[in-house]
C-alpha cells in the first residue's frame, strides 16, 4: 500500500511538471527565444511582449495626402435648367487623406510598405514610435505585388528591423502583426501562420501576382504595410489585406523574400518589370477533362491530364506572335513541368524580357514546341 501511495505521488508530480512545462511554452514562447541574447527577457513577460519591444521602434505610421479634382457643385444636386444656365462649373482640388503602416528595413531610412498606401500621393509624413515626424519620399511602387519603398533622411537613432526567411516558415508557426490600425500606434496582435502560398487571384485580385501568407493574427485598416514577424523578432511578411464578409478575420501578408527582391529592383531602377505573354489560363486536370469529354455537346476533346489550359490569347501579344492558340494545354515551360496556371505564372515571372521562353503544349493530342519572347507587362513599366 505504501508503494502504491508513492507511485500516486510520483504520477501526480509528473502531471504537474507536464502542465507547468506546457504553460511555460505557451506564455513565454520557444526556449530558443528565451535563450537569445538579442532579447532582454524577463520571466514576468511573454515572448510576444519581448519580441514587440524589440521590433516596435522600426514600425512607423504613414500619413498621406493627395489632390483630387471635384466638381464645384455636385451636378446631381442641380436642376437641369440651372445647370444649363450656369454652364461648365469647373473643378477645384480637394485633399484626400489616408493612413497606413510601414517598417524600416535599413538604417539609411528605407521604409517598406504597400503600394496602395502611397500610390499617387502628393505628400508623405512618417511618424516614428517616439512621436517624431519626418517627411518621406516615395522611391517606387509596384502595383503587381502591392509593394512600395519610401525614403526618409537618415539620422541618429533610426532603428531597422531584422528580415527573416519566408521560405523557412511553416503552418502553425507564431505570427505577430504590428502596425497602426485606425491610427492607433504600436498595436500588436498575435496569431499563427494559417496557410502558405495562398494565391491572391483566389481572393478576387486578378491584376496581382502574389502567393500570400495567411494568418489569423488580427489585421485591420491601417495595418497595411506593417510587418508580420515570427517568434524570433524577424520580419517574415508585409501585411497587405484582410478578408471581410464571409471568412472575415483572415489576414494576408506578402512574403518577405519577395518583398526583398522587389525592394532591390525599386532601389536600382525605380520600378519592377514583370514579363508578360498575353494568355488567359484556366486549370485543367484529369477529372475536369473527363467530365468535359463525357458531355455529348462538347465542341473539343480535352487531353485528360494536368496543365494550364489556354482559354484565350490577347491579340497582338507575344503569345499570339509565338503561335499559342486557344485550347492549347501547356505542360512544360523552360524545362519545368506545368501542372496548373500558377506554376506557369511562376516560370513566366522568372523569364527574361525579349529572350525566347520555351513552351511545350498539347494540341490535338500532339506535342508542339513554341518559342515566345515575353515583353514588359503593359501599363506597369
């Protein structure tokens, strides 16, 4: 009986140890974070508090102002006869104001943010965490990736954030969003990485080329352009949008590896050139093809395999000039297997302007090699 009591005591002690260990991990984060010399850790604070304390000085508020032309009188409020009498009333400039967030990525004064925060602005005001305000200048924007670079004059005490590697993150990792939602500076929210490689086209943005990080960390208006960071205090993404309506509460961030690539191009050229073929694509796989081919009214027979099916070809585009046709199934691009439109777009993005881009397509059950020379995406360069 005495031995049984001892075993019960040991069993209870083991349970208490397990519970204590779990609470410690939840409240204070990974042990690697606690042991890091980069953080002055206090056992009385969570790992989120310590990470936020380290990164917050590099997070800024961005206030913008742009001129818009507006009618002197709202035309729909005027009686038609009075409008004819007054004639052309003309326009006058109005000020439109907006707000977003950004993150300092270099102590020389480079700030990374969203393109939609600073596009077509007349003035940019940067507010630092300590309350100091400085004028900013837009170095360049890229609407396709929704990224922009702003520059402020360098001065003593300007702190930059450490950039991480977005290829290293996994679903379930901690995700901490920093920014100024609704103008409230130094706001921190916590969540996890909910998904990776979320295609922005599936969210209704057909003019973008982005695979996004999905997170349940709260991202609100004004958070746009702020950093998404990991448990080590490294920037892994740039917050860009939040889903409203059905699925509300899901936030999305641009991977920092892509942001770094775009930043380098904006610094070097002031713009980002995106290769363009001029074809609209849809997904084709064996199941979709079989369902189509079983339809007695089907006009064409589709190959029962995966690839990027050409739905249409833009007139006078590189795709048309290179011989690509509606109904072609792209199965290989520059030696890389193509299983869907997304994989083809990745290869196109890595192609070089004006240099042959090799495609292998299926047309009428025959494999055909095509050579297409991409041009710069119209309206961007």
